[in-house]
């Protein structure tokens, strides 16, 4: 038995070393394509003489520059513009622009700091997502094949990155390791560099990543593809980004969840890691304090502690309202019914299930069928009931349209206001509904 355990341990060690070497090969491939494309552009692109351009800052300051050479940051320093050290992104003719990306023509120019606009903060958080992606590749490449999917900034602050790790999931305690790895990256002040690519070159660069290949295939032919390099990490991205990672002073990975994604006609379970980044450690401390207070108001904790509702695996995504919860629901319903009557609404009840024909008319079948429960849906196949297909309603509007159509109407009846409390059913992912009562399968 001891020998078997030793052999098993050695096998796992060899497997991890093999996977890590595979990641190193993938990383080196991306870098070699990057440098090869730079060399190709230098050798094949025709030489263009630089032209003088005029750059006008938002305060009226004007400065001369050279097309294809002068960057927003250089222009700001040439005229000793105040606040240059706090800038994270530029606004060029109302288009977001990298601070170190050369300008092509005369333009209106404005430098944005983190406090100036939500646009600059979203750029800051999106750049942080790239750091998270790099950290995940470094940390989890020994666990299995790592394929990054998408890493956007969040409207309410922060960012996330979706990743597929073959045969593995990310645990809560591994978030600390991710945070340490990411903070090592930001202290090195790696610059963000952009490189335009053709679709063919981009497909070669990311040939080991099915999700990136999907994104590339969706880009119309002839449209330029761009990638960004940060240290040894290269990612497919439109940009723009902050000049370098050193502008991020604190970075924290705080939550991991599961999401589903379709690739090559298969549904895969991805890990979604959420993070927050700030431009100072004090801001991070304040954010942690606010998050701690918000967690005390988490409806999942309150619902459990006050016995308002429960969930069960035998009906995933649906809520069991308990007696205390029903008292609240009934009070809310009484309040809504009072306001409905005062605003001229009439209450109706419509069926829960309708034929496919209605959903085709409303457009739901074309645009929303994947998020609907269909009668007899099993194993990916639809079974017909009475020669037709049916779907549980995800919203009430089409049913109310049928009520309107059932008799001839006079303009004196308008506006016709209908209200309904019937439950709605939506086939949301189990991983999405785990975080909210609003996003549930029965509403």
C-alpha cells in the first residue's frame, strides 16, 4: 500500500511537471508570434514621413506633435500639463486612447485620472483583470490545461476573469495565493503594449485557446484584431489599458463562482474569479470595510437566519417560501395591489404554459429559447405533446397581448393596464442563480 501511494504521488508530480511545460510552450508560442509580427511589420510596412499635427487639450492648451510618434503622455509632458502623474487613460476626440499609443492626426485631447470619470475607472479595473488572468495562468498551469475566457470590468466596481481548468476547480483558500501572485505582478510595473493583428495571425497566436478562437471567429473579416502584452502575458483585447501595472497599488481576489460557457458545441464549467483593485492601500481598506458591512446584509444569510425561504437540490434554482417569508410576500402583494388599483391597473391570471407558436410570434423562441423550459425537454431532445411544442412562460407580456386581442377594442379603453402575480420560469444557469434571488428559475 505504501508503495502504491508513493507511485501515485510520483505520477501526480510528473503530470504537473508535464502540464507546466505545456503552459511554458504555449506562453513561448504567443511571445514568438508577437515578436515575429513586430519584425514583419518593420520590414514590410511602407515608410511614412511624419507630419506635424496640432493637439488641443481640454483647457485650451495647444502643442505641436508628430503623427505616428507623439503620444498623449508625451504631449502632456511637453506642455507641462498639471495632473499628468495621475492620468491613467486619454480621451482623443471623445474616444478612449492608450496614454502611450502614438496619435495619428490633429485632435482634441484630454487626460483622465481615476476620479475624473467612470470610463477611466473601468479601464483601470479591466487592466487589473489582465493581471488576474496572468496570475491564474502562472498559478494553475500545474493543475491542468488553463484556458482564459473573458475578463471585463464590472459596472459596480471591480472585475472578474472566467477560466477553464481541465478537471479542477478553484477553492476559496486559493484566492489568497492568487492575490499574492497578482500583487507581485503589479509591483514589477510591467508596461501594457498593444499590437494590431490580422485574424490569421491572431488565430495562430491563440490557437491553444478555444474561447479566444471563438471571439476571433466572431470578428468580421477585414476588421483589425488587437492583442495586449504585459510582461510575458499576452491576451486578446480591444483595450485601452493603463500605461503600466505599477499604477495599481492594491489588488484583492475575493470571490470564486462557477459559470457555464459553450465552446465547440459543448457546455463547459468555468471558474469565475472576482477581484477589486485600487490606486491606494487606504482605498482598499475602505472597500474591504464597506464589503464587510454589505455581507451582513446578504439576503442569503438573512433568509436563512430569519427562516424566510429555503432552496433544495430537488428543485434547483427555485425558492421555497417559508411561513415567515410568506407573511412578507403577502404584505408586499397587498401594497402592490393597492398601488395597482390607484394607477388604474386590473389584475389578471394567465396560464403558465403556451405553444411554440406564441413564442415565435413574440420573438422569444428565436432570441430566448435557450433560457426557457420546454415541455418534454430531455437530453437535448424535444418531445412533442399533441403534435406541438410548448414552453413555460419566462414573462407575462405575450399572454397579456392575447387578452388584448380576444375582443375588439375602443380607443376609450386605452391605456389598458394589466397586472399579474403569476410565477415566471427561466432556465438560468445554476451558477448564476446561486448569487441572487432576482435571478431564479421560478420568479
